[in-house]
C-alpha cells in the first residue's frame, strides 16, 4: 500500500498516511493521461485567430491590366492571395477547439497521475494546511521545510484565501481545491502538497 509522510505547518514529521490503493495504487495508464493533457490544452485555446479571405479584403474590381500583350502574368483582380494586400487562402477563422472526454477516461487519467506521484514519493500530506495571515515569505519557508523544490501543486479541501494569496507570487507554485483536481496540473508539478482533509475527500470521491 502506498504511503506518504505527514507534516505539520511547522515542517515537522508527525507520522505516515496510508494512501488508498484504489486511487493512488493503480497502474498508470499513459494513454489516458496523454488524452487528458491534450484535452486540457485544447480547451485552453482561445481560437480567436482571424484573417481576411479574398472575398473580404477591400480591392477594386477593375482588371489590373489587359489579358494579353503585356508580357506579365494574367491577373484578374488585386485581391488575389498571391498579391500583396490580397486575401489569405484558407484563412483561419475564430473557432472553438474544446471537446470533452468521457467520465471514465477522465477518472482513469486522474488516478493514473496520482498513482504516478505516489510511486515517485512526491506526495506530501499536511495536517491542517492553513495560514493565519497572508505572507509569501512564511509560505515559502514552510515549503522549504517540507522539502518542496521547484514546481508544486498545493491542494486544500476548500478555498483557503490566505494560502492562495500567500502562494500566488511563488514561481511554479499553484493552488487548487480537491473538487477540481486536474490531471495536467498534477503531471506538470514536481511535488503534490495536499491537506489531509483534502486527501480524505479525494479518496472518498474517486475510490
């Protein structure tokens, strides 16, 4: 059974937490995780790129020069895509890139990501992850005490405003809540710092 070390807010080890085998002990499915990451990135695309086609650019309908006898290539209109200031052939237009994955695949991807982090011993459990005040320096020192270096995802049960505001100026540190865990965020971090109450909620929902 996978385990994680439990710390308090002072950075002291207080014990071990036995992680749920059903959530943190599955065989990571790379296909599902890849699909979830692609889905997340596609859903983030704005799709606002736009260019004018030859039917939308402003140009005169007069023929630039006569058809024959000039020695130049035939030209019927100045809005042609081969001309400067002409329209764009197959111009990009605003579109929605988002799509949905089925629920089973999303769950499998999330469990796979969590299990991969558990196998790497990259999950750090905090018994009572709260901040008395908004203080970035204090939160950075706390992360250093529990051995967090580089990118980290901090997960709380509910929105802890002091934690969110203390962490938002730290490079590579992102906060979220247990209800909206994202496979991409888990895979894109080195350490997963989870409040004990949030961990229990994750196990309750996904087990």
